[in-house]
C-alpha cells in the first residue's frame, strides 16, 4: 500500500503494537510476528487484474484500452468499489483507491471489502455506442471475478447509473439463471437501484461537516472548551457565526454538498465560491446555488463561463481562474474534484480552517501534516465521502430482498450510520493529539486486525 494510505496504516499499526490492551492475547514475540503479518496483509492487494479492451470505433478503427480491477482485501465481505473512467487512471492510483475502500468500509462497519476499477479514457471522446461497448467489454473481460458475493462495482468518476445499467445487463447475459441484481450498485431506479444513491456521497460529505459543527459541538461545548487541543479550539472559534464556504468541483458530489450547505437550517453557511475544470465563480455575498445546479444539469455539467451567461441567469458572480477557489479567504473548503489538489507547492496559500474531503486523497501527506500543525481541521475522505458505498450497501441489500426503501428511509439510514461513526471518532479526535485522519485509520485498522486475528490469518 504505497503513498498516504500506506504511511498512515503503518503509523496506526505501530501505535496499536505498543497498546497492549489491543489484542491482549498476543504477547511479546508472537505479538511482533502478528503485527508483521498485518503489515504484509494490509499493505498489498489480494489481486491486480489488468486487461486491454478491444473496442471497434464507429469510424472503423479498432483500439485497445487499458482497464483495471484491483481487489485489495475481502476480510469483511465481498470486494466493493467504483469503476473510474478517466484519462489519469493508472495501476497505482486504482490500487491506492482499492485500499482506501477497505479502510472506509471497516471504519463505517459496512460488510464489504475494498476494490476499485478503472479504464484509461476520457468519456467525452467517445460516442454513446462506443461507451456502451466499453462497458460491455469491461464486464466480459472481468466476468470471472465479478458477482454479487465476490466483487460488486459501482459508479465513480466518469461513470453513473447508465454505465452500471449496461454492465449489469451484460453480467446477466453472461451468467443466465444466477442472481444478478446485486452484481452492480449505483444503477437506475428502474433497474433495481436505490433511491438516494446518486445524492448519497454529496449529502454524506456535507453531513459530516454539519454534524461536527452543529450537533456534536452543541452537545459537547463545555467539554471541548476544557481540551488543550488546537482542533477543539478551531471548532469553537467557528461556532455560532456565519461561515463562508468554497466548493472545488461542481460535479455530482460538489454540487450536492453545495446545495445542502445552501439549504441547511442548522448552520449559517454562505457558499461564496464554486469551481469546475474551467472556472471559479465568486460572490462575497453568496451564490445562487440552486440556479447553478439547474444550469449545470442542462449544460453537460459545466458552470457558466461568461458574463453573458451569468447575466442571463441573473446570477451575480466574479469569473476567476479555476485554481483560485483553493486560495480564497473562506472558513470552509470542500474539495470535491481530483486527487492531490492541496500539496507542498500551494499548502501555504490555503486560508480555510476547516477542509472537507469530498474527493479521494485531495490533500497530500506533506500538506496534511503542515495544515494539521496550523490547527486546520481536515475531515478526511475515509470519513466524509463514504455516503456512496453506504447507500450502495443498502442497494445491495434491497436487491437481495427485493424490498425497496423510500428515499427518506435511505437518507435516515445513511445519516444514522455516519453519525454512529462520528460519535465514536470525534471524542477521540478532540481529546487526543492525533489529526482526524489518523484517528479514523486507527479505528479502521483495529477492526480489520481484530477480524483477521479471530479468523486465524495472522499465523
């Protein structure tokens, strides 16, 4: 497990090794050997599958497209993770994301393991028929390793319910007579998808921030004030006053999170900036988020890029470079775009004191350490953006039972599950000197380590 995930997992294992109250049956040399086994198991994937999809384009050309499915760990259940269609996809990225899924499911008590898929394409370069063919070929090439009780893909960057519908249909044709509804999640409602799945990640991202700064803070204000902890002070400093928020990325996650913030009755948010791959829109007095959501829904997901477009929508905003969203003088920054957006070359320019990771790994290790030393609260991806996999689990359960929940039931179940996680993690975070990311990883590693020990897989 390379990169940020690997280093934090190793720090977590090192801390747990010294804590003899954890797995007390393991002592002295046996304990050291067991933890060496844990390092080996958690630092490497079980399987890396790679293929080249043969695709016949509509112009008559035949191309070969690299595709991956990485299965990191299935200790807690079937492999689970999205399939990403993006030109930046590579084996290391998919492997790291698969390991993050293992940890995320462990943290939130979701009975799945970790997996991830990827295809190296820009979906905008292909016709609908060609994308349909790519989806079918992906399932055909990896059909032996996929299935409702083996490995269950879901949407990710560049994919959605349309692609999952195509993939499930191909799986059904390849495996006639076998259960198929749970083979993919994130499907359309008519094909067995769950109400609320599309909005789940964005709603979960905002909920983690809202719950920490509203419910938890109100219930523990006196206790927080007694803590000699810079993160507790940051939270208290930002309580009971209007907070300015910027959202990087206005896709399915960022737009929903921004809309939740705009409509929130619990906190006095003012969403002053949003961005996409083209532009940042800024208004000190707050943006009309519902109007921007409606616009992007009808314009290929892109924000307005000219004064004329803004005037036509009666939206007041300055047009800034897309990177400017990171450096604005705001209280809260939601990162819902790509990996590695805050790094060693720009971390000193970040002014927000609360960062919420809607994307996977948007803050690098160096930046994470630097900002934590400054008392910046970072709600990490492993905690904040788990809404998608949690509701994917609900979809999987509904498909097996052929009993479907109402949307309000789905969101209540989602928020209850995320609240349970935060009620476990936040007291440790505000009481201990560890950043929130480290607390989350320790909790996830504890769950995985305990199950692996109980299953006899450490010796």
